[in-house]
């Protein structure tokens, strides 16, 4: 019986599943929806700790943050698929960009599994804060400090590193199967994506 997901056996999954592209798209859609809920919940927690916030700022912030997050998630998905298709699967005459999108979609699932722990950690830190919005410059500085503390804390960093390593495994094994290339070739491209992901996480927390 073929594996039901590629999380533990990406090669076996993509070699046997007939609806791998559809399932990969659904996996990414689930990740994207959960990520938007996570962002909304964390931003709302921050606003709940703010005093002196002008009327309308909260709704305006959500109207900007949520669409930008959704757009960035889709772009990142396309970039990951493109790297795996044209770099990891270079020389392949069998794999398609659709296959790469499916593999990339599943590669986001490890990050999805870590969202509950990230949220609980963020909640424990944010609920003890008191942020004053009467001074705009001070308010901006305090929000940036919260972002840095959450982004560079040990717990979310460890969760991110584990998720990235797991994603690299899915990307390498899945691409090697769908594009009929060596695991080493696919792993090289997947490792570049993993390094880039961790680097962006660190830079966003600075």
C-alpha cells in the first residue's frame, strides 16, 4: 500500500499516487489558510495589548497584512517549485512544473505542523506586554522589539529549523522521483532552499 503522504517516504508517495498534483495543491492551500489564521491571531494578540490606538488602525493593519502575507506565500511557493524544477530537476525529460508545485506544496506541511507550538509561544510572550500607541515612534519601536523577540527566540527557531530540515527531505525525495534525477542533484537544490529559508527567518527577526 502506497504511503498516504510524502512526509516520511516522498519517493514512494510520488511514485504511486495518481492524484499527487491535486493533493499537493490542497496541502499548500491548507498551509496557506492556517498561516493566515496564525498571522491574524498573533497580530490580534499584539493589538489587544495596545493602549491609545487610534480608531481604524487595527482594521487598516489587517487589510494590509493579510493580503500581503497571502501574496508572499504564493510567490514563495512558486519560487520553491521553480528552483526544484529547473535546478534540482535539471536535465529531466519527465518531470513538469506541475509536479514541482505538488512537491513544493507538500514541503510546506512540516511548517504547518509547527504552527500550534509557535502560536502558544507567541501568546505566552505577548499577553504579558503593555504597549503604548500614543507616541507613534515609540509604538513602532515596541512593535519591532516584539517581532525581534518572537523571531529570534530559541523555541520558534528550533521549530523552524526542524520544519526546514523536514521540508528539505520532502523536496529532495519528491523531486528525485517526479523528475527522475539523482537524489544528490535534488538534495543540492533543496538544501539551497533550506539555507535561504533559515537566513530569511534570521534577517526578519533582526
